[in-house]
C-alpha cells in the first residue's frame, strides 16, 4: 500500500448542510463526496491502473465528537428533509465556531495488464477541513405576519 500511496486517491470534500452552519439541538447534515475512481500511472516502470474504493468515513464534528461510518452520507433532498436526522448528521449541544473534517479510508486494487488484484491494507486520507458556525435560536409566538403587521403581539414593534 505504501508504494501506491504516491498515487494519492481523490478524497473529495466534506459538505455541511445547511451551507456550513447549524443550530443547537437540531441535526446538521454532513456528507463526503469521495467516490470510487481509477488512476493511471507507473509503478517500477510498469504502466498500471489503481482503483481506489472508499470503505469508511471518519467524521470529526469539531466539538470533540467523531463517528465512523460505512456510509458517505447524502444531501438533504428538498425542504421537507431539511433539519432532519441522517445517518451522518450531528446535533451540536452548544453555540460555537468549530472546524469539522472527514477522513476517508480507501482500499486499492491494481491492474498491471493481467486483471485486477487487491492490495492489502488501507489508506486514510483527510479531506480539507470545513468551518461550521453553530447558532442558538429562540422562537417567539406572534399574532400573525410580522412583516405585514410589525406592531402585532410578539413582533416587537
């Protein structure tokens, strides 16, 4: 595996929904964009192909917690899914600015012209870190639409 590490698999990026921020006590969605891919190159002057396959993902949420998953996670599918828990989401307990990251663990297969064979071991590669702003929000009951009637009860006008 160390000989193949020079090929350095494409790790992709960590995506945080919604758009790099979260709300205390509400799920923030995380997913990795790493995918299986093949690279051409040379090893010991022999042309080869290396096929990298992500097998696990270590999500570090930046608040002292991390989770290892066999799933890369997925984007929320429309507004009805926003703020819902996913297999790779995280719920922050307090307001803070944190730095989250994901480390993708790859396996490799090599083809030197005679077919694919598995390489023993794995290679862990960290994607670029992402800043996450975690906000605390409060709700207020109002009597109607505050934009239309700013002096309505609860609108502060």
